[in-house]
C-alpha cells in the first residue's frame, strides 16, 4: 500500500511541476517575428546558436541582431569562423560584392558544411541592409576567433598586408591565388599548407626583410601566429577562447555589446562532463560574469536540416536532408521540450529561463540539456540545472532544411 501511495505522490508532484513550468513559460515568452526589445540590460556578450542546417535559424538570428542594433547599441558580431574570413566578411559589408560573399560562404562551410547554404548567404545580404542603415559610428564589425578554417583567405589577407607587390615572395602567394586550383585545406599536408609553412619559416629567419615590406606589423604577426597553430595539433575550443581574448583586448570589448553566432555546444555556460565550451571558459576565467554573458539556444519543432551535399565527378549533384540531427525525432529529443511546444506563439518563440523563481533553476531540472536517446547518457548532470547552461530557449518551428549554396548560379 505504501508503495502505491509513493507512486501517486510522485505522479502528483510531476503534474504540479509541469503546470508550474507551463505557467512560468506563459509569462516569459516573446514572439520575435514581431518587433521586440531584448531586456537584458547588463548583457555584454550574447550568444545564439542551434543545431546546424535549418532555414529559420537564420531568420531567428536576424530578428535578434536587428533588435540589438536598434535598441541596445550592438557593434560587434562574432562569426563562427577565422580571422581571415571575418576580415573579408567586413569587406563584403562595405562593398556588397556578392561574388565574394558566395565564395566566403563556400569556404566558411569547410569546417561546418551544414552552414554552406543559400540561407546563410541571404542572411548576410540582410545583415548588410541592417548595417547600411546604421550611422557610421555604429556600423557592425565582424570578428572571427576560430582557428584557421581554410587557407584561401589567409593568402588574400597576407597580400593586403604586403606593400611591395613585385617582391618575389609576394608573387609566389599571388600566383597561388590567381591559379585558384589549390586545395586550401589545413587538415592535411596540402600544397597550400606546405607553401605557407615555408613562408612562415622564412619570415622567422628573415624578419628584417619582411618588416620592411609589410603595412601592419601587428596584424601580420597575428596571421603568422594563427598559421603556426594550424600546422600543429590543437584543441579547437581552447583556441577559440585564446583568440577571442586577443580580440577582446584589441577592441576593448569589455565596454561593448557583442553578439556571437556559434554552434550549440560552444555557448553552454557549464561543463557537460569534462568538456569546457568557449562560454564556459569565459566564465571560469572571469572575463564575463553570469549576468553579462547570455546564452540563447535554438530548439527545433517539426523541422529538418540539410545533411550532406552530394558530388559526382567533382560537380554538385544534390543534397540530403533529415529530421535526425534536429533534436526533435523519436530517436533523439530534449527532455522537457513539450512544455515549450505547448506555449509557442509563432514559428519563432523566445523564452526567458532565468527569471526569479524560475522552475528551470530548481535542483534536478535539466530540461533542454539532457538528450533522450535509446542509449543511456554517459553524462552526469548531478547538481546542475537548465539555467546552469543557458539563459534563453528559442523554439524554431516548421523550419525546412536549408538549401545548399551550390544550388545558386
């Protein structure tokens, strides 16, 4: 009898807790398909990300960025890319050169193929319109803290930093760019990796010669440092953190509002097991405190993602799509997601999770963090809560798979 009473009490408590969560969500949600103002006045770095490859994620980002530019004075945009690609994204924002933009998206997608899409291309076109409408002293600056994604734009960046274009060492780089048949991969011993490794070695032996040929020594040496890292094994998350700290100091970001578009894991504010994300490291090293560092994670509902670009004989053929990889399938879903689905206002509904008396801050609640799969999770969340990891959830509904950039003419 006592056993059955305990079971009934447990069921009753679960029902009350579910009602508590739904009531809380009802009072802490926004439809961001309509104009809205982000209320986190103490925020200094706001990160947004989701699983890669779904179309409406870009719409969600644009809504956030537009609001932050208009109402909160956003001036710095952190892209999930490297220094060189970020440099030329800034060039695109000034020039509007869409041939350049398409090539940037292709190379940006070297590390994250699911971001190599038409929707990401269109997102940047719309970001340019937002940026064009801003006063000159409030224009966006794109920064990229990732390790080297591809060498192509490092060639181009080095060439912008060399004054004497007739210098034989500049011509060697220029010939590679002009030919443009090179594999620019940093992930194996490619031609470009060997050529740039030789360039860096020569620079370190003959610095005096080089310093008389370059326009910006500080930027040139930053490029050399990033290239040297690409020649060895490294921990990507640690390098993202290290590179961001250099950018933080260079641009005095402690006094600025910064927006970061990164993948899901990088924005978690607490360790999953022993894995320390970019955001976790920022907190652990007191670069930001919990109130100034805001994590917004996107979750999918009735959506799909692009999965693979398929090539035949070196030419793009078609892309595959999937509901797997959305975190919203029968084989993989986030605990507690149903409460958010019941409270959605539109296809883009933002929920604040860290308000006072939030049930998502209560011990034992790891909704939206724990992934339910047929296999038992190896991660121990003991002592952690949803708001240990994130501050906001953005429910993205009815989002089609993004389309490959290779479908563009």
